[in-house]
C-alpha cells in the first residue's frame, strides 16, 4: 500500500512543514503545539520559528487535516480515511498489470508495502528492467546492497529469465551482499553466471537496509525484524534452489513485512552510489 504518512528522511529537504507534521503525528499523538515545534527541530533540523509552526497547525486545522482536544493535536480520522481511499486509487494506477508504474514527473517519495517475498523480488526486478528510473538511454547500470541476496521463494522459469534480462539491459550493474549464508553464496553464483558484477560476499558498507540506486532514484527496502529472522533462517539452512523448492514448491510461502520507498533525490543518489562503488575500487 502506498503510504502518505511515512516520509524518507533522506529526502526531508524536499518535504513541506505540513507533511513533516503529518509524519510526526502518524507516529505519536496527541501532541501540543510546543511539542510539535520541538520535534520538527529535533527530527528534521528545521529552522522554523514557533510562530510559523503555530500558523501551519492552524491552517491544517482549518483544512480538517488535524483535530484538537484537551490533550493536544492529532490527525483527523476523517482525513485519514479520505486519504486512504484516494491512495488506494493511486495504488491501482501505480501497479499497471501488477507492475510498478512511476509517473514521468515523479518527485518526492513513494512508499509501497509488501507481504510476499517473491512478489517483492519480482516487482523490483521488473522495475529495474523497465528502466523507468534511469536518467538516459546511456545509463546502463544500477548498484545495490542486499543483506542476504535476493531470490524468489516461489521460482519459475520466467523469473529466472527475468533476472538475466535485468543484467542484459543494465550490463554495468554491481551488487553487494553484506551477510554470508549458504543460500546467499549460491545466489551470488547465479549472479556471476549472468555476468553481474558482485563484491565479495560478506562485504560490509555501513548500511542496514537493502538499497538500489538507479539514475537519480533510491529504492530502499526495509524488512521488519521477524521477516529478517525468517529469511536468514532459510538462507542459512538452504544450499541451493532444490532446497528452496522442497520447502515451497508445492506449498505456500510465509508472509513477510517489507516496506519499499522509492525516492527521487539526485544528490543523495550520487552520494550513496559513490559510497557503494568504493567497494569495487582496485578489484578489476
């Protein structure tokens, strides 16, 4: 589900004060005007006066985005329900033919929730293959850092071909798998077979979440702790695709909880790309 309430902090410079207040009140409520002002400064390093904060709060009250009681301000339930309905319609347009569709004039952040690991892997591969996020036709690369390496739990032949097509369309791409597991080593072998450029498995780069950089865009994927432990358990136990098939070939795969944030932020995308590319320096 595309989520308007959570904003990627990497892109906070492009977020309005109203959006920041929505974000703060989506995590904790009710808050007084003073508490909202203090959290704006602490969370976003906002250089905003208390008078400006109070004026914005009053505007949001008149717009019925906020409501107030004796304990402070909170998001209006009516506004939340209306936003949810609108976002469900937006989500349908973003997922044309079950694929992620990025608007041509996209700015800011899109957030999408996944509860299926295979769908997450396939949707991300299709998005990279579509090159909607690439800057130009000459931009033939993306770079990613993954904690365990990605591979669908419910694999079919079409998905195997999809992975190869992603690299064919983006031949200069690089990947970094940060944690060494048995299944992760097998996955890296598959990446190498299709001539993907891989860092030594187990390479640490100081990032916690899985991140893809393509063009001016950042795709950040965050798993909850339960999902991380579930994925790690299988990756440590399995050795190859046969083990995966024995587990889920004839049965359903378990639910996971993952949040994908797609952000257009040229400056941050360049910075993260340079940080990740350092891993490959001198390894030609």
